[in-house]
């Protein structure tokens, strides 16, 4: 099993460009999450999907949109990238909320 | 609002030493607590998950304890090795929460 996979691993954008970060899990988990990790700020939740067909805002949702494409896939979209969105983005999944979370390897995004 | 702190921020020990990492949380009404390790440039790896009804969990050389009433958890690492060098994070799921709240992490260096 690959666990949680993320693409791309690295990305550089110019201010105003858009992009979609992809996440997939092969553990048949119901819940999926998007976090960003910044020095001095720790891990912060952007959006989550408690189950297929549902999405909810986390702590820092502004500037992002998500799509739970199916049970396996959960994507994060930046419509108009800003330098403040330079960060490392992690996707995670769990069988259900409150259960053990498993993380992907992350996407390092730089917005110039 | 739940807040999670970890002290110390960084720790350096000689190989073979037993050590304890600390995690504190402000709201004792938690469902569970999870410990992770993160290697530089990598994602988070789940180490142990403790349910609120449990006092401790063990995996190999790792032992995590939980004292809900005092808002504390400790991660004990026995006979430390250079391969244990990483950042260790704890995360708490509150009884009324929708996601894990993460601490800032403790960066551990085990010197050969």
C-alpha cells in the first residue's frame, strides 16, 4: 500500500497564478484533511472532509478551495496564489474523525 | 480554545540516554492524543495514539503516557539512537472538536 500520496512534491508559482494540489489515499479512509506547516506557526488545518461528499473549513481556509472527488481523492486549489501562501502543504487521512491520522509526504510551494 | 505546547523546543542528548518529551494541553476534555515524528523535509509519521480512557501506550522503545486531569502527556524514549533524531509533535483531539490541534514540536538530536 502506498498510504497517502501527494503531487506535486515541489511547485513555484507567480503571484496570481492558480494551481491544484492532489492527494490520494489507498487505505479506504473516510476522513481526509489539508494542513499547512509554517515555521513558528506549526501545523494548521485548512479544510477537511469528514466523509465523501462533505467538506468543511478549518482554521485557515481563506484563499483555498477543496474538492472531495471520491472516497480516495481530496484536492486543494489555490485560485489566485499570494506570497503568504508559501508553505509546506500536507494531506492526511483517517478511518474516521478522531482516529489515528496518516500523513502524505507534503508539497513545498513557493509563491513569488 | 485548545492550545498545545511542547517543552523543550529543542533537546540534544548523547546516544544511549533515556529521555522524556513533554506535551501540555489547556482543555482536559479530550478524546485522544497522538504522537508523531517528522524527519527534515518529510511528512509526519504516526508513533502512538492514546485514547482518553488509557493511561499509556507502548511501541518498542517508545512509551507514551497520558494524564488528562493535569493536561499532560509524555513520550519516553529508551536507549536513544542517532536514528531517533527528528522533530516530535503531539496532537490533541478535543471532545467537541472537529480536528487535531498540534503542538509546535520538540526537535531532538541524538549524538553518536
